C-alpha cells in the first residue's frame, strides 16, 4: 500500500519556485522543496532494504543495524540517525478490572525488566532510560544518565510478587506494531516469565489502539507513547491530567481518578522548578508506580544522497503542513 502527498499551493510560505519571494523572505526557516512525495508501506525490513538498493524508493526508514552497515562508505547513499523522543515505555490499567490494580504487582513487573538488557537486545542504536522522557528539554539529567530506577532485580521482583494478590493470571499487553515495541516486548516477556508473571502480547494497528485505549476491559498494560513532547508540563497535560479526559468523567488514561497526581501536575505547570518535577516523579514512578520507561532508540534512515541538499541545511527540509493527500 502507499499514499501520495502533493504540495499544497495555498500553504502560506510554500513558494517553491518563486526565487524573488525566497530572497525577500530569507528569515523563513522552513518551507517545502518537493512537489510530490509517495510513501510506500513496506513492513518487512529486508524488503525495505531491497527497495532502496534497486531504486524502487529514494529513502528508507526503520532499518536495522546490519542493513545500515551495508551503505557505509557508499557515496550514493546517506545515513541519517534520527533520535526518537518517546521511549519504549508502558503504563498500567489501574481499574479494579485488572490485576495491575495491585501496586505490588506493578512494582514486581518493573523490577523484573532489565532495561539495559532490552536496549542492548535491539537491532538499532538504543540506550536505557531512567525516567518518563529523558529527551525533553526540561527533563532531569539523571533520567538519561542513571539513577535508582527499579534496578533489575529478580529476587526483589519475586518478593513484590509474593506480597501481591497475583495468582498467575495472564496480563494483556496492548501495543502498536511499530518502532521497537515488538522486539522489546519479546525480550520483556522472557524476563517476566522468569519471575512467574504471564503476559499475552496483543499487537494492533493505530486505529484499533485508539478504540481500545479507554476500554479498560481490553488490556492490563498499555505500551504506548507515554512521554511524547518537548516539555514536561505539555506531556503531563496530554497524557496524565484528568481535565483533558472529559469523556472519561474525570478519569485519567489509567482509568482512575487521581487528585494527587493532578495536584502535582498543577505544581509542575505553574511552578515548574526542580522540586515540583521531583515531587511529581516520586509519586508517579515510585509511590504509585503508574508507568515505567525502558529505553530510547534511534530511527535509522538511509536515503539517496542526491536528495540531501533539498532536505538538510538552512531552510531546506520536509514540511508536512505544506502537503495534502492526493485524490
């Protein structure tokens, strides 16, 4: 399958062919340099690499390390390592419908997962993380460099599990077939099995995920974009502030009302200092154990070098707002 996107001539600074306009408006730092872009959906990594090699496509993304290595030193191709901001992460269904309503089970799951091991097991550049979203501009440095963060501890996981009400139920993990979630959860399933926690992985398209997101009978663990955004207040509002979810009658994305989490969010939003971020993190990560981040990774892209001048440098880049789907 594929989609075709055409330049939108009504876009206010989409003056691709107007050299005089471009010269007069040199302060404009982004505009569209392409008339048309065709996006082919090729799910198999090997098939993507073959399509790039034989010229069927001009650029290919989500390549693994071995495929990218094949283009090293080849002047006809340029490799671009794109950091993906939201980490591989998950949060829990906290409603009474789910075994994950038990905080001891949640902590057992976090202790059972070796985030450094997951990062090392991916076939892309990746590193373990120690907080919600370490690539945010206002994220504490220790979220990236390291801190005590449910350090991998099988015995501690088993202790927490013994203190929980878990009785061998199969926990449903729901996530989209994209990025590095599938290989990450294959690794994490083995880690959870080691301590006696059973999971069933359910992979769905984005449209299905959106439908099931707030069906709290459909999943126990949601592996979704937990920390997408540039600043912590924006992330917390989008994903964790109850005020955003009016259709959930005041409940948050975990299916519960949590006035304390909202209060701490308000402090981050209005005060936004180290103390307010630390207080929110202490409650979210440790006291309530609502969610856990595993690792960040880079999306490896290879493209034909002839297109680099039009996609990199001053003013030259893809600008999605300048496109509309072709009829």
